[in-house]
C-alpha cells in the first residue's frame, strides 16, 4: 500500500496535535492540500499585449504595481461591460497570486466588494476569476476580516454549489482561509457550506476532494459543524475514500472522521456505512500513521457500545491490534492495548440489553 507521508515525530491523536496537517502558507509536505494561491490557466479574454505585460510583471518578484494601476483595475471591475469586468478580475487575480504586497494594495484600493459582486454573475468565467482573486487576497491575514465583513461567505457558498470545477475548488479554499478566524467557523457552517463541501468531497475530482477535505477539517473543529457534517452524509464518502488505498485520501479522510467519531450519530453512521471492516483493514495493512488513527477511531466507536465491540472483534481486529501494540509508536501501542482490553471484556446481560 502506498503511503502519503512519513509519520512525523510529534504526531498525536486525542490531544489534537496533528502538526503535520496544519494549514500553512508554505509549500511544506502536508497530509492536506495547502489551498494556496490558484492554479492559473489560459485567459482567453485578455489581449496578448496585456497578458505579456502581466506575466512578466507577476514573474518579477522585485516589481510592485503602482497604486494608480490597481485603482484603475478596481474601476474596471465596476464596469457595465462583462468583458471589462473579466479583464480586470483576471488581472487582479494574477497580481494577487504570488505577492503579499499586491494583495494588501488591492484590498486597500477597494477591490474586495466588487470582486464579491462577481460571484453572483451569470458569466461562469467572471465568477471563476472573481472567486480565485478572492482566494488569493485571503492568503493575507489582514484581508480576511475585510472579506468577511463585506458579505463574502454566502456568495462563496453559492459559487461552491454552482461554479465551474475550478471555481468550486477555489471557493472551498477561500472558505478554508476565512475559517482560520474562529468566529467565522459558525458563520460559514450556518451558510450551508458544509453540505456543499460534502457534495464536493463525494463527487469532485481529486483536487476537489483534497480541497473539500481540508476545508471540512478546519470547519469541523466546532461541534455544530460536526453535527451538520454528519447530517449532510459525510461519513459515507469518508469511508469510501478510506477503503480505496489508491485514492491518496486515506489519511485525509481519516483525519476528518477522527474529528467526528466522538459523536453518537457519527458512530452509528460509521457502522451503518460499513466502516468497521475498512478501519480494521487499515489497522492491518496501513501505514504507521494510518494504523494509529484507525485504531483511535475504532476505540471511540467501541467505548460505549458492547454491540460495536462485538462487531469489531468478529471482524478480526484483535490480531492486527496485537501486532500494533507490539510494533507501533508509544501512542499507537497504548490505543491498541486499550482497545484490545475493551474487545476482550465479557458482556453482562444488562450491558447487552442496553446496547440492543
């Protein structure tokens, strides 16, 4: 089985110290997508001379754009002509792609509000350019409050539901960036983002699944969003991705499920969606990190249910757990030993009656 990352020295589970999956602005290896600036493609609406100047300028890290030019682009964003709006949004998107200085200048020039307006456009390309420009601007912490206060969350969720594939991916990334402010997590969850992200996780391409899982991991650190995610049916696609070792989503899906598995509703869903044999298989053949997190999820599922303990034991979990208790990390050994002890406990008649 191909593993996604080496196990880090400071990986923990119940203490929630997953330092290797923290979302950062660098390009270091991470179990999750970094959701950094956009992947720019071809821009057919831009004339060749404009494209040449923009690409040369964006490639030159020493060059900054003047405030006057940025102000002019902001005015063009508010044009009554769709082509002018697309040209301006595309140029702002590129200017904000790699340079923090430009991101700050663009926001201070008043671009955020008209960019948000592009998200409601019926022109899919304008919407895509606009959402990607917002993503690039959101990479600066100083811009996040301004983006939120200008009412970006609902239009971003709309884009997440109705945009092109690239627009959906970049809307997910923008929501992730905004969710890094704790007060925004509840606002984003209440806006309908969770169900839209679950749909992207289930039906999107590989990049979309990565972006959706990253955003969901960030949002589901709050209980109300955990409940929303379970109600939106997140457990089924998570289990399916964990079962597909070739998906390169085993770690990502397990991390998200680990946030949810303390909920009674999530435990029921894990069992109903066939998660127990998948988790047992991961304990048996997964990477060191995957084995540990799968054992920890099984431990949470089994803690209060004799019926679930019986199901896990009958699935053949004890032999691979014994192996993990002998060869895993100290944390993995402890979790495996605790789970083995639970699985070997005799069930009293009263306990069995309560579990049925």
